[in-house]
C-alpha cells in the first residue's frame, strides 16, 4: 500500500464569532455590530484607552481532519480611521481561553451593556469568568508570540500573512477543536493615542476571511485498474509498447507472470505519481521472455 497524492487545497472561511474588548466601556459587548474598534482611543479621555478585537473560526468545519496546514492568512477591512490617526502595526495573538461573542450593538462607538455570558474588556463571560487581566493578558490569556503582524494606515484592506507560529496555531486548532478560541487583534503601539481603527466584522458585507492552505490526509488502499489504450507487440524497432490512462496521484506498475496458475506476479516496471492525468506508456525490448500474462496495477502514491 502507498499513501495517496492529494493536491494542496485552500479553505476560505469567515469568523464564526467576533467581538471587541473596549476599555473605555469595560462592561460593554460588541458582538452584534457590523464594525468594531481595535487600537488606542484619542484625547477625549485623560488616559489612553485601548480596544482589542477577537475572532473565532470554525477551522475543523472547513478543513478535513488529519490535514497538514501549510499556510494561512487573514484578510481584514478597515472601514474608518480617525481624523488624527496615527499609523501602527497590529498583531494577531492566539487566544488560550474561551469567550462568549454576544449580540451587543449600538450607535456612536457601538456596543451596549453586556448581558450574562457575553465577552467584555473585563470578562470572558459577563457575570462569570474573567480575563487574567482586563482586555486579556499577552502571555496569559493570549500567546506570547504573535501569529501575524501587519502595518495599518488608513481605510482599506489588509492581509495578515501567518508566520510559522501562526501556521502551528491553525494546526493546533484543527487537531484540537475544543481548544480553538481564535485570535486577538492588538495594536503594537498601545502606548500611543489615535491608533484605533474601525474594522469590518462578520456581520459586515466585507467580513474578515481566514484563508488556509492545507494538504489533505493521505488515504491508503487500492484503486480501480487503469484502462489500457493500446498494446503494440512490435513497433517496427524491436520494441513492445503498452499505453494506458495514467491517473494523477497514482503509482502505476507493470507486472507479468508466465502462467495463470503462477501465484506470483513479477514487477517489470513502475511509474511514479504525476500531478495531472495523462497517457502513460511502458516500453521494453521484444523478447521470448516477455511471453506470458501482463497487467497494469495502480496504487495510491506519494506526492512527486
């Protein structure tokens, strides 16, 4: 038996949940708004107040179990930027603890006072479990190392390309769906005012989209016999040729035995897997030793 060749595939999925952690109104929930704030607020308050985004994605529902994650990126849309905006880089940190999205929405900055079980700056579930520190602690509630970073300026679309840490995070969320709590979006300049942006949420017409590149799991087992297209005993040059449908992803083997009563087939040649279907050919010198019974077998094969 050989493993199967399956080409790399891509799944693109919107969030299954998202929200904002809003320090200025620390018991507000933003789970139902079409946009949410992330970054630092301006000078309407005496001290800097932060906002952070949260996202979950149903990775196990979009990527086959047992797949190997080879890459990922998150595309996000900034819908509004303050007049005195300061540019900053934003980072995505894997979240280690569960949280409740909620349905909070409203005018102005958005959101509303949280209901029981909804995520806020103070709590993962309002009225219950809290964050290790307000807004979530990097290195505690969130991973120490970012999965991706991206410089952010004005209104527009931004792609966060995941690093190795981020790819490993996606893999872990696929392999252990029960510990998939998503990512937090955090400005890396939280000590500077005016880095806040309004970001499109999953309720928006331009939701965040997580693109995952993966190789599906290998599957052992035999396949149907290939169809022989031609058999030329002597091509005029003393060669015998046999052509057949060569299916992508399969090892094709030419086998022979002298009589039908012989229990053993002898391998006479083998062709490795290819990426696209084609016409395969075995060619060998015509000889009395070639008399007997021939067959072509196919088995699922390793990637070329």
